[in-house]
């Protein structure tokens, strides 16, 4: 991503690190755990041929700031993280834009679409389901397969100590076991992911984000359901054909997203959880076609 301009943008609560390039309709790309904006290194340059592409580090991750948290973990709720990104795009001159999020970034992305519908043109969610949907259907497979959800949501300081002391093992386990060969991650990218977990402020922030997902994010999701609020933007759901979303849920991801949005399309992707890094050309093609559609 050498041709991308790097900048820190103040949002009021924290500083968000972004890289941007290209021209045309704006799209925002958000990463998951244990990644940073670097996960889009193969996808973003391809999309930048037709779009203005903005890749951001979520608060608490990568080179973005780590604001102080509270007993309710609200500063790391997806609602606050979504607000960061709306401010970032406004500061860059974009009042309305499309967004794609993978893993944790997907949950920030759909929260943006619910809380800020006038700003979101189109929404793509990659290998992810809404927080409340996942917790409602949690079982033994979930507890073992999605171990960060329960491990990192434990009270401080246990999970922080685990991240700091075992950052290398956690990154290698995640990258190597979630349906993807660890060989696709260059050494410098792997090192960046490890460093993001090893630094104490970031380790605490990441754990706070997982604690929020186990608590206040669910409250926000349930509030939307009870109020009958749905995502107004068209939604594209892509998921790993080798992962839990394709195997654990009988209805399938598209049907589950239909509970949250009326206009949903999508399909399984040949690859593991990290398919944007494993198959960047195919990912860029799918996202580019969706974001360029006029219907």
C-alpha cells in the first residue's frame, strides 16, 4: 500500500489511523481480529482503480488511539467505533459512502448502517454475523471455535496478560487454524499483527472491545430489534466456505442477515476466514461489483 496516503484523524474521542488512495465513489474498509488495516493490502489497490478507498485501524487496534474505557465498556462499543468512522469519512470530505467490514470490522460496519443510515450507501459484511445473533446461538462448538469471544471478554487483567505474554502464539494460532494457511501472511504483516497485541494499551483496548461485544453491543442490537429498526442499505454477505458460518447455521448467513435487512445477497467464498488476504483478487472483484451496482 505504498501509494496510499497515511494520516491520523482526530475524531474527538481518539485518533484514527487511515490510509487512502484512488478516485471515484468512496468506500471504507474495516479489519478484524487480530489484524489491522494491513489485511486489505491486496484488495485495496485493486479497488482504488475505480473507487476512493479508505482503510482504517479501528480504535484500540494498529496505529489508532486507545481511549480510556469504563465499567460498562461503552467506549469500545461498536456504536462508538462506528461513530469514529463516520467522523473520519466526513473529515475526508465524504458524507455518504459504502463500507466493507471483515470480522470485528463487519460488526462496526453494520452498526454504522443502523445508527447512521443517511451516510451508508452499501454495506458488505465478510465472514460475520451480528453480535446478538452469534451469542443467541452460542453452544459448545462456538465456545471452542470462537475462543476469543469468551477468553478476551473475561474481566481484566487476565486476558490482557494472555495477549501480552502470548501475542505470537495467538496470532499464529488464529492465522493458521481458522481455515487459512499461515504461509499467505508475509513476515512483516505477521509481525505487525503480533505487535498490536503485545503493546499493553492496545491489549487492554482489544479486550474491552470483546467485553463490549458480550454486553453493551447486545443491548444495542436488541434495542434495534425491539424497535423494528433494520439496515436500509443493500447488504452483501460473503463468508468462508470452510468456516463456521457455512457449517454451524442451518438457515445460512443470507437468511440470518435477512433478520436485520430487507435487501441481502451473498455467497460462500472459497477460502478460510481470512479469505480477503488469501484471495484478494476474487474479494476485490466481489466487492467492486457490488459497490458499483446501481440497483
